[in-house]
C-alpha cells in the first residue's frame, strides 16, 4: 500500500486528530491570554494606585505647609489640627507606597528619598508649630523661608509617577503585541479547525453515502444470488427428472431393439443369408453401445448431484480392492502393477473408488497392445493435499489434444482400437473437482500416460 | 375365468415389448405356462383384490408378482404399497423389475417391503439371464408359507 493510499484510507482519522490538537492548542492559548490580560489589568490598577498615593502624599505635604503658614500667622486651632492630621498621615502613605513598589527597587529608592525629604521638611516645621502652640512668638514669615524641599519633593514624585506610567506603557505594548499574535493564531486555528471539521463532515457524509450504495448493491447481489440459487435448484430438479425419464424411457426401446433382433436371429436364422445376419449384428452392437452411453451419461449426472460424505479414506486398502476387481475384468491380460505408498485421503469413499476404477481401467485398457504391460501407482504430498498418480506404458496420447481429454464423450482413440464411451475421465474430473482438487495428465504417444489427481489429506485423528 | 385359477406369475408391465421379452425369457425356462400379463397398476389391483372387471374371480393368489415401476394410472410403487399393506397378500413375493436404478426408487421399494429389486439390462442376453434366474429363484428355490 502506498503512502497516498494509506493517507486517503486514514484521512478522516488524521484530519480529526489535527482538528482536535488545533482546538486544544487554541484553548490553552486562550487561557494563557486571558491570564495575561488579567495581569495587565492588575498592572494598570497598580500604576493608578501608585499615582494616586503619590498625589495624596504630595497634597498631604502641601496641606501641612498651608496649615503651618496659616497657624503661624493667625494662630487658629483649626489649622493646628489640620497640620497634625496631615503629618500623622504622611508616614502611613509612605508605608503604603513602600508596599506597593516592593517589586521595583528603583521606585522604592525614590520613595525612600521622598520620605527623607519630607522628614527633613517636617523637622524644620515641627519646632515652630510647637512654639506657636505653646503661645510663644514665632516669626510668621518663617514658612516662606527658601530652605525647604518642595521643589525636590515635587521632582521626585513626578519621577516616580512617570516611571510607573512608562512601566505601564511598556507592559501594555508587550501585551498588545502578544495579544495580536495570539488573536491571529486563534483566528487562523479556528478557521483551520472549522475547515478540517467541514472536510471530515464531508468525508463522513460521502462515506455514509457510499456505504449506503454498497449496502444497496449488496442487497441487490444477494437477491441476485438467491434467484440464481433458486434457478440452479430448479435446473437441478429438471435435470433429475430428465435423467430419471432417460434412464427409464430410453432404455426400454433399446432393450426392445436388441431383444427383437436377437429373436430374429434365433427364430429366423434359416431365412437370413449371411449379409442379413451381419446387419442384425450391427443393429445389436449399436443398441448395446447406445445402452452403455446412456448408462455412463446417467452415472456422470448422478455423480454430479450426489451428496459428498467425506471421511478418511484408506487409499492403500481401496486401491488393493480395486486392482483385484479390475484384474478379474482383464483375466486374460498379464499387467505388472507396482503400488508405492499411498497416504490416506479425505473424501467420499464411493466417489474416490470410482476415480481409481476409471483410471486403472484406462491404464489396463490402453496397455493392451504392449508387452510387457506395466502400471505404476504412487503419491506425493502437496500443499495440504495429496497428489496421487497412475502411470502406464500404454498407448499414451498426443498432448496437442490435451484440452479434449477430460471432456464428456471426447475420445482421443478410435473405438476399434480401444473401446469406450468417453465418459470415464469426465467422471474422474468431476469427482476430483467436487473435492476441490485438480486433475491433470502428462503423456507421449505410444510411450504411456500419467494421470495425477489431488485430494485433501486424511488427518491422523479421524 | 378358469384361466386365472392357478396363476403362478402375475406380470404387471405397460410396455408390450418388455412384456413379450420377459415372457419369452420365462418360457425358455418353461415357467410361463401360468402367467398373467396385466398392462397397468389399476388392472393389477383389480385382479389382486378381485374388484372391477375381476369381481367374482376365484380368489387364488399368484406365487410371484413381477412389477414394473413406471406405469400409467397406478404405478408399481402404489401396487406394492397396497399388496404389502394387505394381510392376505403381503406374503406373496413381489419383485420390482425396472429400467431405472434411481436410489430413491430402490429405497422406497425396500421401505414398502419389496422382496427383490431388479434392473432390466439393455443387453438381451443379460436380460434373459436376469429374468430367468429371478423366475427360477422365486418359483423353485424360495419357500413360502403354505397358506
């Protein structure tokens, strides 16, 4: 089977697996993408949080500064309170920023710087507030002194915020790129899977369609075979009734022809001259011949219809029996027989006996003109079959006419040389074919013939 | 109808030639003197059961029935069935003489109790031999109950 054939044979399965794998990959990618989008969203939130905290920190500082200025100039307790709550909130904000930027040491350093700057300023502001609160005089212009860190605080806070924004931009653009890639993969994958699944659907649909057609064809051929079997059965029945009437109706007139000719010979011998007697002889000879033709034809048809009862057949014993019978029929002949080892066969004993009878009768018959006459029987093992042979040194035949050898009523010798009806080998072939074996022959004119036939081996435990 | 009183052989055969050849074979052995030839099974049954045209016949039984198988109206198998089913007739030797040696005919005949089944050879010499030997055996060699 070529690769292409394999491919087309398994195409549906392969396509199915490709679609399945693609869909699994897409699912995994989608899950990952979702996780990354969630992370990104958290980063955005984080950045916003940091910006907000920083802005709050800066506004707390400004609020402390404003309250400080107001308190020193007006001495209102409200301003003192506002100052105190702002100063109290500043370390908390710093703490919260510290935690938020744990993942980023540079930002933490900046937060630390910011914290120091704030502390330094508060360290300047706090003593003046305490003095004022305790009722002592403080110069109201003190808050306008230029030595505070406002500019620096503002700068660092901006740096932190910018850094966060930059981080966010970088992360977002990374995510954007990978998301775009992912979207491409998912869309392509989905289209591909869709295509593959459509193809599978088409394949399966076609398969189902073809199967339906095949089933239909099968049903049709089954019906066809049933009809054939029925007509064959009818033909067999017809043949049976045909041979039945042949055996009865044709034989009776033949018997009459032969009988009355005989009566004529007996009762009117005196009135017949020699030619008349010869003609009667011809009539009788031909009626006898027709009788044996009918008998052989019936035997041939009977063997074709006979049910085969297969058993183990002891060929050595069977052949011994057949040779003894045939030697009785050819009493006047001296034929030397040589029987080699014959293993048991599996088949119908009566039918196989007929095969040996026909082949051996032929061997005896066709060696009638040679001396010494010699017939050899043997066997060899084939592929699960036994091959038996009957070899003689008789008249043989011309291999040019081999195709007529086993045909019914076909003869390769004239009747005045070797009498016969031409049915014997047709029967042999029919019996062997019915045992699923083969039969064949090799011969040379005037040098003898060898007939081979195959039969299933008789197993030892039968 | 005195001619039917001491019948020895009842030949039931529809074919005139076969009947003549059979009678000739038996006559050669001097066994055809008390032979009745009937041409079909229906006539044979009338004869054996003294019915129809044989009503009132003195009820003597033949010593041997030679039956052809294939005959018009009532065939040999049916005659055999009726004979072997009858208490008074079943002891008469009945021999089927036919041209066919189909297995089913042989099996059926023996199931019905035929005494012998012979196939008539085409060759006349062989035919003479078969018929005369059958006649000799059943009429002279074989023993049957007295009554």
